[in-house]
């Protein structure tokens, strides 16, 4: 009886051992074969690939391709990453994944207790760090409470916060890259560009002001002084630029918006005429495929009709870049000599 009981226990243990063995082998395959060794990061602009990888693959199971793909198939899991609006993970092979990210647009940063408080164009804090990120302007003249990543900028006045957010959004939209965005004691906006400052006034007509400014900036290159745009309205045709050190202007310059447009058009016409004049003069056509080397090592030029010459220094070409020839030779315009091909 006791022998029969032992035999029964042995028989029951066999399937259990098989199950456990299969589970161990399966786990080894899953965690071994699907262990990530190569990660491609795409879509990132402000954050490096290594920063993205560390944030997206932060938990203990994230080195597994199956797990990582499954995790970010749920869009809610990207919400814990405040600087990203979405994450897509694609398994290229069992050990190779691609992480595609959609970064939130960073509008600027404020300094708080020695750290840069980066915020997006919705006014949410996306990062607090000491790292300076290229292309992100600092905002100043704003008093902050205790910032929290993922929360709105802690500004007491909601209307002021709305103005900050709108300003950051429109500056980003305009393509301008100021060195600093400052709000003075009256909450009027001042932009700093190198040796220049631009007084924008309050947020009225702000989009239009920034559009005009993006056109004016090239005209002010290399100048030092202050551009006044505080009183802008849609009827404004000129702006005052006070030349000199910022804040110590000495000479007033009037920038006429209409004349700027006319000058731009005139310059475009002059450039076009100059290009046409250049095209009419004799010279080689700027096409590398027309230059080659013969068997003797001489550099040769071949025109569109197939005429060939080795006289590259004194070659005369027609308006269309063709060699003036009668089939046997051409005239050297420097000496007047007839040169055989």
C-alpha cells in the first residue's frame, strides 16, 4: 500500500516537473531572446537620444522588447513623461526596438533657486534642471512660487500666466529666437537680441507685431539700440529705432515698413538682372559633368553639342556655354588666333 502511494506521488510529480521546466525554458527565451540590445530614437529635438532612452526605459522590465512594446501600446503610460505628448515603440527584431517620441513644444524657461524651469507652450512645467538647452529663451521679470513638474507655472495672477503662455506660443510661431524675453513692472514685453532690444508693449496686436519684427530683424543686423513697437496698430507704417547703446540711444532712425517691402522687391529685381547679365557673358557652364580628364591626364571641357577643348584658361564660350567653333577649331578672344581642336 505504501509502495503504491509512492508510485502515485511520482506519477503526479512528472507533469509538474514538465510544467516547471517548460516555464523556466519559456522565461529564459522571453528574457534572453527579447533582451533589448539596440535602441533607435527618432522624433527628438530638444532632448538627446540617451535622455529619451533613460526616461522611456526607466522601470526594471523595460529592457525586454515584448514588455516595452506592450507598455507603450497604452497611451496613458506616456503621461508620466511630462516633456513628451506621446511615445510609440516598435519592435524591429527581438533585440532591436525603435522609440518614436512626440516632444511637447518648449516655450521657454525661468530661473528658480538656481535651476532652469522649462515650460511648454501650454504653460506646464516639463523639466527642472541646470542644463541649458539650445534655442530655448529665458523669461525674466516673473515671480514664481514653488514649481512642480507636470503642473502649471506657479504664477499668482492667472491673467499674467495667460499672457506669458500666449507670448511664448507666438514667439515660437514667429520663428524668432530672442536672447531673452523680459516682462517689466507694467507687464510690457521687451525682447533682447544681441545689442538690440525691442519694446513690444503689452500683448495687444502681439501676433502682428512679431510678424513685422521677423521682417525687420534682418534690417537691424549689426546695429545697436532700441526698436519701439509699443504703439503698434494695424495702421502703423513706421517704427522708431534709437541707435546707440541699449537704453542710451543717441540717434533716431525711422524704419518704414512700406519702403522695406519696396526695397526688398527692388533688390530681388537687381539680383535677377545680375544673374541674367552673368549668364550673357562668356564663361564655363557651372556643371561638373562637362569637365573630365583625357588619357594623357589633361583636363578637358565638353560643351552641350559635344565639342571638346583642353584650353581651359583662354576658352571663349557662347551665351549658352557652347564653344564657338567651326568644327575644326575656335578663336582665342585674347590673341585672335585660330586654334585647332
